[in-house]
């Protein structure tokens, strides 16, 4: 529970943070994002590019029309007495038609982009999730859950921003700049050169500003991180703060960090804010300079600048600096998207859990000849279908729950072994208990049976078959696990129990609940089995959650059970009530039990005492007590430390 | 907020100035063309051009100032919001804390504040700018030609209505999208934290299917919402083009008939762009504001949350002794007496007694002791410490005298000494060592590389559960309290050490009243008296021997734990 809170909290912090400033290889990531988009939406993108071209051209022709309007229609008409608006109307209709085409193109391009961007995101999310489900447990051990979560939220979001907004805008801007530049050159070369000079100044100013604000943004991120860390710690320990009357000191320290963040946020935003006005106003200056020089040029009649051309040129001038402005605004979001994309691809590039198993689990039946045959029905007899490559034969071995560890060494990484030379024989139907202090390796052993982790050395056999040969899914299906941390999923109680076996009928679900004495409290819930639980079952007590997860194992009806502190949060009295159900659940199944409570352990067929990854004692309760070793010490609480 | 009033005020002012200056430029343009180019007056061109340049530069200055003030105002707002929230959270009572999840509080302090900060900056800088630029541009247009300005007016009204309609529709969709997003995130989170369950039951495909449905839902909603949004652009363009054509047409006619000059027409066309850009800005602001309003609401919720516990007007500043009385105490977490978790509790505990509290999960043991240091207020009845109602004490005084070691305890990043000094800032190293010894923490501290200077990671992740508990006990001891409450605080400590701690406590601090909540009978059997709780009621309050004799419940637990030692000292 506590651990989960921390994870949730981490998620909160990560959520607030922004991507790290530096990314290596931005080009490669960009190419990869584009490649991903193009893979599925190449035709769409081509249409979009065409539409952008059409849209920009429509706009350009409209602006060019200004020149025609003034030079070819208005001025001649002003100077002559002939006021025939017919030709002008015709010209305007032509322009209008082009405009309409432009509008249509814009509409089409936007509509298509929705499909492209949302479709890409949908695909990415699905691929991410599918990948995530296939990753080995190790991945989840080594990555903060909050970080994984934030890939789905923040990082995907940055990509959305980039694909749906930045990219089209970039394209649009580039096409616009190019076509406007050409038009400007056509209209008047000297003015264009002046314009370009001003643009260079603008770019220079933006670069300076962006550099400055970038430096402060990094500082802001660092301060934000510090403050968030502090908040996280304090809010998490809020009750402790209260109990120790530490409020004032907490506020004091908070204010200090808050002030720092304010300073750096102010600095960072100051330069970022200034960038916009500078560009806009430099655009205006550009406009003014062009207007003045244009006026002079027009007046002196140099370079064939007519009034109409000047009008068109000035309008172009405006639409020339705007895209540059836009590009500089989009740059930030592209940088963020690249950082996000990097994390998304990092997850997608993780190696999935490998599964080279070929022995499968099937329903079986004993035929008249007394041999096992595969069966399509649910026969309650399971068999391992073992195909021998060497001679092409297939044989069936009944699943009985015979588990052997032969000299197993294991470490979470290759340097530090946490289990040493573990030998273990569990006969079908036996109850094997593990006891020992935290970190002795009890949970680790059970995690090897279901291949959450692969062993470094030794062998684990299940019904005589090396578990590496068994398909992971089938292996796990044959093992019912009740874990230390219970996890419930959003849904009804019924759905949560049915998680154990999806085709279980309502009756089977309820029978399983009754078997483990969960039926009582479920009936008392407002909607009984149809009560919806959310937020990992926060409304239920820890004990109730454990009962539900035991029921889940019961409904799965597996030949082997692994109970990892399954009843630790159920108080001793309730446990005694559950015990009957537990006993009937364990009956006939090989059961591995990890518990710290004597009552749970005592009647085991064999108790393994673990210390620092080794089995130091084994035997029945009575034998171990007799031995007066570690078990005896733990049990009586006599020995010190 | 007040502190940055000046900045909040100056920002829009600068923005308005910038707008006006910007708007003057096209007007001057008209003059250059009509009076300069058309009339061939070079001097006029230069003079007006000079004005334009000055206007542009002043505009630049105003823009920069606006940006600077805006940054200051919004960063300041964020700082003050955080400060107000954090300050208020520190005033929260336990029941206030329970109401919000920690993750929720942290998101409010971080993400939500950032959202509001960005929105505020946007509002300051754009909210005045956009309408102003529409108004100024319209005015200018009217000055130049009232008849042609009517075209603008029509266009602005049309677009205004359209944008309003669009936004109200889109917002509805977006709200739905956000809800679906929550579903999706929940699904991911469940799978991340429950991955072992998913894998153990081989339910990967089942979960993938669930996720696929959730993400396809989002896809559909998003496409729907965005389809509405993209209408914006073409309609906007359509209007712009229509306005340009209309102005060109009517403008041309007017020029020909001498009612308008060419220069004026050009400046009208320049205004056209300005007006439409501003409208676009406005629509963006609307979206941003409505998105951040959810954040703002969440923030004010925290700021306005009133602490459920108030210090009395004339507080008692001294706790005379460690006696505790419960007088017909009823307690409910939600004030609803029907749902009381403590029912009619009457207890009389003498100063210096050691009291064990035992009972099943959910029997309200913790709730009972939490009332002593007034972490919650009773719903009915009263709790007295040192013969004074806890509600009459100054809270800090009370809590310094009643030390609680919570079930869910936390260490903070810093050295071990720093952590111990939470109990008493002035404690000397010797005192800290002493407390650690009593709590049996010194033995492992001494084994650590830096001993008392060892750095504890955030959340105490680099010490084991049992070590953490012992440090927490030592920390509480440094307060030198009159009452010490150990709420299942030695559950991760092995039986032998547990015993040593208890013995140390009674040897070193005999006059301190002690409450020991435990699952294990062995932890409480040596107490002077033991409270047996069940279902929110006291089912027995007596010595171990008497309870064994008279109390069936106690005997039950005792037997189930097999002579009091049947426990392998493991978990929580």
C-alpha cells in the first residue's frame, strides 16, 4: 500500500516536470517519428502537402491580385472617364474561385491531419501497451512506475502536439516563405533584399533570446525539480510533520525553494515572453523600412516599382515575417516532442520477455487404454503436451504439481547472487513453507517457479520437465499465485474474481468466494458481487482485498498454488475462519506458502528456513523445534537479534 | 497576488500601448502613399516614415516591457499560489489530509499551478491585447471609411458568433475526452503496478483488449472534437478572403469615384489581417482559460479548505501529567454518528501506566489513540489529558507532550541525526545517541559507514522496515513526552528486539505513559493493563492474567497465536 502511494506520487511529480533539455541525436529521433507516421499514412501526407501548396498559392495569387487591382484597374479608371467595372468583376471572380479552392484545400488538409495524428497516437498507444504487457518483470523492477505512466501521458502528448500542429505549420511556413520570397523577387528585387536583411536581424534576435531563455529554463527545471521533490516528501509525510509540530519549519524551507523557483521562472519567462514582441515589432520595423524605401523607389521610378506592386509587396512583407515567427514558436514544442519521442521509442525498443517454450498445457483424459489423450472439454485433468523434436513424437504427462529445484543459483543481476544452491523437492499435494527474515529470498524462490525471472544456474523441473521448455503462458496458467501486494482492477467484484479464469460462470465465482470466506463481506457490500471497485479497491480493507485475491486463485483452480503472505493482513481470528477454506483450497494441490505467522506454517509437510539466500534448515515443525536451530529461535523469540 | 498587482496592471497597459502603436502604422502608411508617393513628396515620405519607425520602436519597447511584467506577474502568482497552498496544507488536520490523496495534493501543487501560471500569463498579455487590437483597428477603419468599416463589423460579428458556438461545442467534447483519458491512465497504472498479477494469470491479451477499447474510445472522441476545431481555420480563411474581395471591390469603386484614396484602401486591408489575427487569439484564450479553470478550481479547493481543528482562544499551555481519560467518546470520520468507528468509549488511564491495545484489523485501535494527541476531534464525549480536555490545549503543546509513532511512518531525506532532531531541534548528539540506544537503533546505526551522519534517502528507502521503525521510535523519544503512543511501531522488528525496546522504555522512562498497539500478544502481555478492542468498542480492559481468565476474545487471540510467540516477525 505504502509503496503504491509512493509510485502514485512519483507519477504526480513527473507529470509536472518537463522533458530534459538535452537530447542526443535529435535528427535520428525525428526521422524515426516521421518514419512511423509515413509508414501508415504516406498517401495522407502527400495529399496534405499538396493541399498546403494549393492553399499557399491561393493566398499568394490573392496578394498578387492587389497589384493588378491597383495598377490595371483602379489607376487607369481613375485617370479615364470610362467607369466599366465589368472586367474588374470578372477578375475578382477568378480570384474568388482560387480563394475558394484554397479554403477547400485548407479544410481537407486539416481533416486529414486529424486522422494522421490521432491515428498515429492510437497506434502508438496500442503498441506501447502491447509491448509493456510483454516486458519481463525485471523491466518493472528497474523503472519507476511514474516514469512508465508518464510515457503514456506527457510523452505521447508532446508527440500529438508535434504531429498535428508543428509539422503542418512547419510545412506551411516553409512553403509560404518560399513562394512569398519568389513573388517578392518578382515584384521588386531591391526591396526584397532590404526585407531579407531585416529578417536576418529578426533571426539573430530570436536566437539570442532563445539562448538566454533556454539557459534560464534549465535552471527553472532544476528548481522545479527540487521544489517538487520537497513537496513530495513533505506531503507524503504530512501526518508525521503534524505529529512533530514541524509545520513552521516545513513552510520556511518551502518558501526558500519557492522563492528560488520564482526567480528562475521569472527569468526564463521574461526572455521567452520578449521573443514574441521583438519579432512582431521587428516585423513592423521591416514593414516600415520597406514602406519608406518603397515609397522612395516608387517616386523616383527606379526598378519599375508601381504603386500596385508596392501594395502587393507590403502585404507580402507581412506574410513573410509571420511564418518565421510561427516557426520560432513551434521550435520549443518540437524539442519537447523529440524528448518525448525518445522515451516512447525507448520503451518500444525494450526486449520483450523471451519465450522459447514449446511444451503446452492441454485438457486431457485417460482413454480406454489407460493412456492420456488430449481432450477439447474441460476435464479437470491437465496434461503437458510434450513434442519431441528429435523423433517427432508427442507424449502427454499429467500435471500433478511435482516441483524440483536442483542446485539453483539466482541473482537479479549477474554480480550479486541472492539465492545459492537451492535444492527443493515438492511432491504433488505437499505443502511447502518458507520462513526467514526479510530479504532472505523467500519471494524470489516463488518468482522463479513461474519464471518471472530466469535462473543463472541449476535446473527447475515441473513434473519432470525443465520449466524452460514450457511455454510461459501455460506454465503460469498452471500456477495459482496470491501475491504479497494485492492488486485489484477497476471493475466489479465479480470481474475481479473472474480474472482468475475468464470463462468461470457466476456460480463458480460465488463458490470460490464462499470457499475462502469472502462471500460474507461481499454480500454486505451495497451491490454485492456487482459492486464496482475502483482505485485498486481503496474502499476495501487490506484483509478484504487479500480475500478477493485468494478467491481469484480459487476460481483459477490450478494444480499448484503459491501463497506469498496471502493472509498477512487478515487478523488472526478471521484467518482461523478463512483457514478452513484455505485448507480445502490447498487440498490435493502442491502449495508453496510464505508466511510469518506460525498458524499458517505449522502444519506444512516441509518448512524451509532461509537465510541470506540459502536454505539453512528444513523439516517439519516438530523436527525443526527439536533441532533447536534458527527456526526454534524465530519461533520462541528467545535468541537476541 | 497583491504583491504583483503593479505587474499585473502594467502588463495589459503595455500591451494596449503596443497595440495602439502597431495600429498607427497602417494609418501612416496611407499617408505615405497618398500624400507622398501619389503627390511625389519625398520629404513627406521621410517624415512620416520617421514617425512610423518611432512608433514601431516604441511598440517594441512596450512589447518587451509587457513581456517582462507579464513574466513577473505570472511567476509571482504561481509562487504565491504554491505558498498559500503549502501553508494551508500545513494547517490541515488529519481529517483534512485524509480527504485529499497525497498524489492529488502534489499534482495540485505542481501541474495545476503550472497550468494556471501559463493561463494567467496568456490572459495578462493577450486578453487585453486581442480585444484592444480589434477595437483600435475597427476605430481606425471607421475613421478612414465608415462604409467599408461596416464590412469588418459584419465579419467580426459573424466570426465572433461562429467561434463562440464552436468553442462551446468543442469544450463539451474535450471534457469528455479528459474523462476518457482518466480511464485510460487508470488502465495503464493498474497494469504497471499489477503487472505481476496480470502475468501470473496470463491475462496479457485480456488487458490488451481492454486497453485497445479504451484508447479507441479516446481516438473517436478526439477525432470528433478536432473535427469541430478544424472548421475554425477554413471558416476564418473564408471570411478573410471574402473581406479582402469585398474591400477590393467596393474600395475600387470608391477610389474611382473619388471617395477613397489608394493608400487608405491599403491600410484598410492591413487592418483586416490584424482584426482576424486577434479573433484567432481570443478563441485560443478561451480554450486555454477553460482548460485551466479546472486547475484553478482544484487549487482554490485546497486554499479554501478550512482546517477541521482550531486552536482554542485561550489555550492551556502546560500538560501537568500523563493521565488520559476517555469520557463516553464517540468518533466518526465523517461526523455521522451512525457510522461511528469508536462507540461509547470510557477509559481512565493513570500517568505512567503502560497500556497495551489489541484487536483485529478494523477494530479502531489506531482511531482510539489518534484522539489522544488530537489528530482528530471526537464526535461526541471528550478526551482528557492531564485532566484537561484536549481541545483546550494549545495544539503544539499537546503534541509535544503526546508523541505518536505512526503506523505509516516516514523518514525524511537528510542524515540520521537530522531525522532524529525532528523530535527536538536542540537535542545534542549525546541525547540523540541515548534515544537511539533505547530504541535499539544504535546497534545498526553504528554499523553504518557514516554512523549518525549516514544520509537517509527520501522516504527512508535505504533502511529496512525494522530499522525505520526503530529510528522513528527514537525520534519520538527525543521529544521527552509525557505520553508515548506506539501504533504498531515494532511490527517489523523481531520479537527479541521488540522485547528489548519495551524493557528499555520502562527502565529509562518509567514515568511516561505508554500506549502500545500491537498485533502480537507478546508485545502487550507485560503491559500494566490491556485494552481489547472489537468493532469500535472496548471489550475488555484489564491485566493480561485477568483477561486470560475472563475475556473470551482475548483468550481466543492468545490461543490462536500459540502462547504468545507464534509469529515470525516479518511483515509490516
